[in-house]
């Protein structure tokens, strides 16, 4: 068999995985796409190892050994990744990467009460946002609070 067949198949697998990583928003689908990319690399490692072993009399089959090592690392990665995704899904209620990024920043882009939009400049606790709504006489921004504490 020619070397071109597994290399073309590997390139197609890798491109499919790359598309999945860039286009998908579900964390589990992104992890599956990363696995596709790792399998494409493993296919290349084994194909080139077999191709090079035909030319050399004594071979170590290092490509196959490296492929086994990559499979072991990928299994550990997918186990830890799925555990993290399930824990985040249990806590936040979603596995959508965009929504998780927005909740990590401390604001909701779909929040109608946020006057400044998704940048968080006017949200409570954000930079320049109000500290407390209970006192009308109290300073209303973090900068004013720290200035009042410095002068007191």
C-alpha cells in the first residue's frame, strides 16, 4: 500500500477535527473533535513507521510506540475533560462554551438590566459599578469608596 492513502485519510480526519474545534460550541463536541485530531496524528505515526521500517533492516518501531503513548495520554485527557465538563454542567446548567465564557466574566450578555451591555462596565461589582443600592448618601462607585476610605 502506498504512503499517500493513510496520509490523505489522516489529513481529512485532522481537518474534520479542526473544523469541529473551531465551529462547535458544545464542550463535549469540542473534546470529540480534539480526539479526531489526535487519531489523525496516530495514523500518521503508524503509517510513517511502517513506511520507514521497509527501508531499514533493524527498526525500533518508535512510531508505533509513540502512537500508544499518545493514545494513553488522549484517554487520560478525555476522562479529565469529561469530568470537568460534567461538573460545570451540573453547576452552571449548560455546556455551551460561549455561555460559560460569559458567566466566567461575571455578566450575562442577554441581561436587559445591564445598561452598558456585555462589557460589564456598569454592572454591580464591575469596574466603576455601584457598590450598594441601600444608602443614598454613600459613595456609589468603587473609586469613590476607596477615596473615602483613604481620606478617613
